[in-house]
């Protein structure tokens, strides 16, 4: 894939979780309990699978409680997109600032100059490295972030229709983390077929999240740094259309 097409692919994958319809998962499933996770039968309540599922649910619940305390955030991130159809891996990096509810701004340092900004009502996609001379404007959608906050996409998703399991332990930039994998049950319409989120054992903050879409493309975001509840000015979420740039409204 040509280098100039890279930002478009990155952005399309990032936003695809919100702007596409739910997909029917292809995984194997079973009966679900009232919590939304698949409930083991009484005869299998102490099987390794059941124990893993219960432990995974506890880890995910802890991360959700921690995320609920985040009002603002500043972060540096890396992104990796693996596309099995093209056998290519695309990488990018940048910074992110956020204020709940619905305000988020992403500034890419690679590819430099590309930005994604939401003020809670309007989402702006400015990608001069791939589509110079224009900026795309669209409604921010439910939640106001247009799917840019991938961690929230996973944490806020109902576990109804998913089977949870532990993904093991992993050291991420010197932080011990525990992984939780969510796999959609067969035939159930869910926002994403599969996701794995790695959660800091000490702080319960999300350190890495990988989401696979309906086409098998996996996008992985790793937070290189994260500052919780830092002051963030209103100007961070204000997008000013550069002179000479055409505004294109998304259909």
C-alpha cells in the first residue's frame, strides 16, 4: 500500500467501530447469565473455563470503575493496524487529550499534521497527508467521540453477547498487566467480534486495547503515557478550518 494512503486507512479503521453496523460474531457461544457474560452450568461452575470467565469479569469490572473516575486525560499512544487481507501492518503514533463527556482531540505525529477533533457535537477529520485541501465534517454520534476513544468503546460495551476469558499476564512499559478477551457469541449482533484489553494490575487503568472488526482487521492502541484528570483547556477541542481548505460533509 502506498504511503500516501496510510492515514486514510488508519482513520477509517479507527472510526469504523461507530460508523458501521453491529456484526454477527462467528465464535461459539452458550447461555448467558444476568450479568451479560455466558453463565456456566452448575455442574461446570468450577471448571477452568468458568474460573477464568469469573476472574476476567472481575478484572474488567475493576477497569470500568477506574475509567468512571477519569474526567480528563492526556496521553501519548502508538497504533498498529494488521490487515490479514493485504498482509500489511501499518503503524502510527500521536497524542490525545480528552474531556468527558464527548470531547476528544487526536494529533498524529506520524503521519505528522493529521488531526481528529470532536467537540461533542461535530467530528472533524483533517488528513492533509492523504487528502490535502479538505476536511471531513460529520456528527459526533452517540457519546460524542465518534469511536476515537477505543478503550471506552470496549469498556462501555455491554458484555451481553460476549464470552469473557483471561488472556494472561504481560509487561507493558514496565507495568504488570492482566489481559481480558471478549469474544462475541455465534450469531449475536455485537459492536466488535473480538477485543482484548490489557489492564494495569496496580492502577486498573487500560494500558493497551486491541479490537478486531468484521473484516478481520485488528487495531491495537498502546498508551505510552497517561495523565489522569489533568487540566485541559476548551481550545484543545476547537477545530478551525485552515484557509483554503474545503469542508466536506460526510453522507
